[in-house]
């Protein structure tokens, strides 16, 4: 089998810093693959190597069987890369940005114009078609960047933080588009700090930290690594005063308070979690209570925290 991506013992150093440290993995074709990790984990460096923007210090990487160092042009013909540093041409209009990108990929003019019209409609950019990108907001500029990915049908697509600055409705529509692309056989490599996106989209997930693999598998497999982690969501009629100080005495993986809702993740036996919930609810009016197993965010926080403790 020729994998969409194959990486063997990949290393990238910057002076004494090993941004990527012996990373190995393979990705099957037609998969939405999530490359996750905290800031500085090596995700962007790995993407730059796979997209031929950076040369590895050691190891090998191939895209559809083409070595990224020995056959970079063959790799570039088969990929679209939308990474955080990717810049649209600020002096061109939205339409001309899309058409220029299509010409780079040798798309026939009539086809490119038809596809640009369709893509602008899907990304709600039609009204901005003739405006220079420099006159758009950051969120609209990101739309133009991501829209380019749908102008051409390369077999591999790299997306780095695709939803930055997008409203929730458009983001959900784009997620549906990405699923359709994968069903048609396109391989999508996704990095995101919004772990709920990865939880919804990715069939295969690799978590890295300090340039090394921390965990790998589908969502169900990763959740097995965090058995004994519970998510609690409590909505009160009004947020109790002093609840933050109460939580400081409780070991949690994370806590989040928004309006009248408290969300927390606990790594503890079930009985202790229920006892904590009972204590927090005592003499307070709770409108809604949910206790669930670990989410991808909980898995991520636990694994990267454990890795940091091992490093220290």
C-alpha cells in the first residue's frame, strides 16, 4: 500500500532545540488525520517539512510515495497547504486571489471561473468578490485562504487552524465540506487548538509534545488512555459566590465557568467525583447536571501534562 503520508524517524533541529525528535507515523488515503499538540510541540514544523517548506535535519518523509526532499515538485503538485503563515495577495481582489491560485495549479480558465463563483458562494464571499483582500477583516481574509483549498482537487490537503476568525455557522458548514472531501478520497491533515473540532472531524489522531509522539489512535482508543476521567457540567440558577475558591481545593484537569455554568474535568474514582458534585450542589439550585466520560480535551490535557512531568 502507498500511504498518503509516511514519516520515519523525522528530526528537525534549530541549534540545540529539537523541534521534531524522531517522529514516525503513516496516514492512509482518504483519512481526516489530526496532528495535535500544545504550542511548541512541533506541529507546524512537521507540516512545513511535509509541505516542502522546510528540510528535515534527519529521517525521511514522503507524500503519496514522493520524498519531500528528493521530489519536492512532485509533492507540491499533489497538495494544497493552508497554514497559519500562508498569505493571500493583499493587493488582489478576492476573485483574483482564487483565480491566480487556480492558474498556479494549471486549472483551465473557464473551469477556474466557474469554480471560483461556486467557492465564493459557499464561503459567503460573493459580495466581497471585487474587494482587495487588504480591505477585509482578519476573519474574511482567513475565509479566502481556506476557500483556495476547494479551488483545486489535489489528493492531499493540509489545514492549520482552519477555523480562525470564522463564525460558528460557517465553521460547521466547512467541517461538512471537509467530510465530503474525505469521502471522495481526499486526505486531510488537520491541526487545531480547538479540540472539539478534532473530536468531530478526525478519524485518526496523533498527539505530539516536544517533537515526540505521546499517543496515537482513533477517538475511542485515545479515550481508553484516560479511564477514570470524568467531565462534569453544572448549570445553577445563578453562579454561587466563592465557588472558584471551593474548586481550588479539588484536583481538576481543567475548569471553566461561563455565565451560570461550571464545567470541570476530574481524574478521580467515580465515588469521589459524585461526592464532589454533591458538595458543590449542596444548598444551591442546580438547573442541569451532566456527568460524562473523558472528552478529547481531557485526554489531551492529561497526556501532555504527564509528558511534561516526565520531562521535568
